[in-house]
C-alpha cells in the first residue's frame, strides 16, 4: 500500500493534475439550436474546475451520431465556437478539461438521423427498450448494418471531431468506447455479428476502436488521448460471451498504442441484475502501464483505497459532481454532500445545472 490518495497530485502525460478527482462525463441535454453547447455550460464546467480533470459530457462527432435530444456536437463551426467559452472558463478557473468523442450507433432513432434514415450499427440487431425522441418515447428501430466501405467515413468523423476539439481549446480527448454505443457495439459479440474484417474474432471486433484511436492520436498525440470502456456494463442491451478476453485484448492494444489513460466503469448492481457477469477490475490493471481511471459508486474511502492499493490512479465521480460543484473540497474535508435531483438531470435551464451551491463561494482546492 502506498501513501497516495485522492489529493496527491498526478502527472497525466504532459499535464500536471492538482488532485486525482475526475469529473465523469455526464449527459445533461441542454444544448441549444444546432447542438451548440448551452450558454450556461461555461459556468457549469467552471464551477467544477477544482477537479483534477473534467471529462466533458458525451459529444457527437457527426449528425448521425446523435441519439438524445439537445446533446452537443463537435462537427460544426458553430459548435466549436460554442465550446471555446467552456474551455476558457475552465482554464481561467485553474482546471483541465478533455472532450469526450461520441457516436451512439444504434441507440438512436430515425427522427434524429439526417433524412430520417435508420441509425447505423455493426449489425442489424435492434436493442431492447425505448428511446426518447422529439415525438416522445418510441421503440428502438432495427438499425442498418454499416457496409465495410462506410467504416473509413466513421473513422474520419472521429478524426475531424478530434481536430475540432483541438481548435476549441480542450486539453485532450476521451474516446467513448463504453455503455453500448457504437464502438462498444462493434467490440462486444452480442451486438456484432459481422462476417468481414470488423467481426468474428476479438481482433476484428476491436479493430474499429483501435483504428479510431490511431486516427485521434494522429491529431493529439497519444499522451492527450484517453479511452473509456465498460467491461462490466450492460447498459443499452450489450452482451459478450467472454468480456475478460474481449476487454483484455482491447486494453492491451490500447496500451501498445500509448494512450494516456483507460477509464473503466467497474459495473453496478443494475448490471448484475441484467445478467452481466462481473469481471474483477484487478484482471485488467496489469494490462495497462499508464493511468487507470475507475468510475462507479466510489466514495472517499473506496477511492483512497483503490489509489493506495494501486488499482486506480484517478477516480471519476458522476452524479455527486452534478449536485456538489465543489466536490473535491467536500471530499477533502468530509463535509456533507448535497444529494442530486434526478428530475433535473436532463434538459431545462439553470435549475439542477448551475444553481447547486458550494459550501464556500470560492470552492477552492
């Protein structure tokens, strides 16, 4: 056991982090017309800039990558201009922020798609459940399987999004390969039934994730690129026959590419209830030589234990960061946490977004 804890500084590649508290990416559905970040977003993120690292809400790299109302993009000039005040506000407050690059794949609806086309996926398999749309809740549609010739276009969407994130002033990017979205759909064998070079073996199923990572690295350099994965996740109806082997391969290959971190969801009770067989995170830790970020229902004691024991280098906090803009100060001092209000998580204005109070006006750590 080491003496390191949440408040030991950390070098994330070339970036010096003041602590090991990470703000997890959280969809808030408050973008305005054109999927431009909300005018309130600079304040929202700056309020939380005492985190060692902020990871932005998931941000679609293309119009067809959208699956929820009012989520921001990173594919238009207007969106880039909308993100610039966010990065400036965070930097002015002494923080660091990565943009999360996102494509939802089949977790969408034709109402979101250009020309009312079907959503795309590795295979034409509809997820169970319903999707929020501008016309209310609707059953998921059976997606259209991407043709092999189309996949380079997907990779270029990520590359362009990475370039736009650089122009917008972010400190780096995180590739969203978790939670049943497009890259996760390709990776897991329950959603990928392809017969080409992107399906079948784990090497083939991981190919798109790794090709996207290579493209993004060409823009940013590996030391400013992270990847999020959910080896124990069942969200959005994903399954895999051998997640230890599937995600073990992906993590080893990401290590070989030199990405600066992997960010793993450890899994929740909901995942177990959905039938997901939990793989101990200890299985994956030896496979990656740089920063390991863990996320899912951590408190101060669990986070300090994971860091001191070498299982994690940084720990990401989600919902409690919504309702506690000064979360690092509260964790450090043991101050009570304000409970979040799930009714205001998605959509709306300042209520439940920028109006949660800090214990002290400065909220400084």
